[in-house]
C-alpha cells in the first residue's frame, strides 16, 4: 500500500499518553474484525511524529525513517493513517449515515463504521456472534427449567429468588413472571431512589398488592448522602447516576441472611449487548468459546469488583468508564458497603459457603416484544406508563435523559470510550426482534441526545451545581457540552 502523500490520522483516532506510554485510541466502533483493535500502543520512536500528522506535510518530509518503521505501515494498512483526501468528515444531524437494519447512526455514535452494504458494526458483531455460536446471551442467564429446579431443591430459605425492582417495565414483568407464572417464592426489594418517577413507584406498590404471596422490603438512604454522592459522581466521572450498584450493596446482605439462592433484576439482554457481543471479543482480541459457567465464582468476582474501588486494567479500554463508575460509587457511598464486604471476605475464606447467585432472565426469548410485554403487564399488573413517555426502553428514572445527554456529549468530545448506552440498546432491540425498526426510529427521537433535557436544570439545583460550576467542576463541563478550556 503506497504511503499517503498527505498523511493524517483518520477521524476519531486520537493520540493519548498514560504512564509514559503512547497509544492511539479509536472513539467509535470499527467493522469486524478491526473492532478488537480500538487501542494501539505505539513504538516510542514514532509516537511524536504520528501525533503531529495533520495532513499539511508531505509524507516524504522528513520521515524516511518514520515511513520505514513497520508499525507505520501497519497503521496505513489498517486505515488508521490515511491520506488527507480520505479523511472522514464528522456526521451532523442533517448529514448522517444510518444502519440499514437497526437505528444506530454515525452522528449519535460518532466513529461508527458500516460495511459496503450499510450494515453497522454493531449488527455485524451480533451476526458474527450468531455465526460462531456466541449468541446465547449473557453467561449468567437462566432458563425456566433451571429456575424450577433450584426452587424445588431450595429447603433452606423462605424465598427462591430476590427481585430488585423499580416499578418499571422490566422489573414489573420479572415480578409477574417469577411469582405468578412460575409460582416461585419471591422477595421483592426496592431502593427508594429519589429520582424514580412517581408512576413507577405506584406501579411497584400496586404490583405487591396484586401479588399477595410476594414479600416486599424497601430501603431509603438519607437524602443528604444521596445528594452528595451524586454531586461527587458528576464531578468525578461525569455522570450523576448511582444505580444499580447501590442496590447490590443494600440488598445482597439481605439475600445472604435469608439464604436466598438467587438474585435477579430487570435488566434486559439488549442492555448488555456491548458486554455480550462486542466486549467478549475486545477482552481477548478474538473469538470467545463458551464454557460451563461457575455462577458462584462469577457472582463473587462481580461483587469483588464493585467493592474494591477498581482501577481500569487499561485507561482507554471500552469498559474503562464503567470500571471507574463502579469504583467511584464505592468511594462516595462507602458507609453502606460494610456488610457486603464482610460477606465477600467470608465467601473467599470458605469456598463451600453458599451465597446468592446473580442471574438474569433470557429476555430476548421470554419477552416476545416490548409492546407485548407492556400489554401483558398492563393487563396482569395494571402497569402504567409514566405520563408523556412513549418509549419502552427505560421507564422508571426521571433523569434517564440526563444520562443520555451526558454520555453523548462525552463520547462526541472523545472524553470517554464508552458508547452512549440507549441508542445501542435500541439498535439491539431492533436486531433481536423486540421492537420494529419503525417504532424504534420514533423512540429514538425521545432519547436525551438531541437537546439539553428539561430535567437537567432542577437536577443541577438539587445537587448544588451552579452556572459557574457547570463550566468548571471536574468532569461536569465535558458532560454538559459547556467546556470552555478543554482540549
């Protein structure tokens, strides 16, 4: 491949440095198999010259030794370094490319690539997973038969399963499915988060009345603790969210004390699409073979991660911000983690100690479609949609659009390698048949990406973030698109 006459880094590639090493980081998702190469460590002798590429200098000046370096040639062959004339422009709201199958596009997901037919890189990953036998969903998913077997063998507890619930679509369906359809003994648990909408609070309490065999436990954290934690989260990682990690810290000890074998919560498979279908290969750089899972080890590993205030194994990995998010919550809500940490320590010392396993319903098969689920729970549980909301993706949180907005602004500005979550989930919902493409296109317009959400102003006031702090406080300016001096 000839050396570019005016070499430049392709759009969405950035030179980043950490601990003395230089990396090229791609903020987007490339077409398979290149999607596994989003972070490239550079040879020290060429890092500075690559960082200086802006397309203004001829490729032959003064770069004979640079051009001869094998990594330089590899970067050219892989489309990382291109000629200035082949530099992709930024997409705009009026000039964007949308996937022919789902609803993702390269404006809401800058750096998203498409194949020659117009299929996005996410859909390509899903298809590749199906072709290689990796499409069975999250490893911790559970079948009806396994649920019934665990319940039949359960003689140590009054409950077969704890359900972490909010009154939203997914957890309401899960409550109905486990308690009424499968007739399991359910302990429903809810964290009374201040930003849960009132409609879903009512849905939850109505569900408990309609399921008289279900026991219910609710926890409320002090408002000042929650407010300070959300303020610190916003400043530290750029998002104010505390869910669902706080629920694990609050309720896992309850499940352990009650000797409940399972804990489940209403998280759909599409909400795990990146972890299940993209991250599985990014972690290894290749195809992942499914093995028989050890659910105890998986649960314990997850709990160890969320309690250890972890640091990302690589600062620019696609999951780096998620790891920072878990670690930050551990720090800002440290007082509530003590009981959970004691259980983890005991489980590590006693390998035979039974602990509750974290499992998930196979929603891609049990749901049918989101519309069918909504119709079912409206009929069976008198479930109501929050006023003014049309979309069924996220139904319980009043500040969901703030999360959308902040994730988009951070990804757009290449402050984070984490994709905006809701648009990926919506696209996965289309791919896996949970929602039609036409309905998803309508729901896409409801997400919080397109304008500053109305709820943002009262949220900032609640958290004590004034106009001056909105442009100066830690990560907040990046998240609000108000960064004046960021580079």
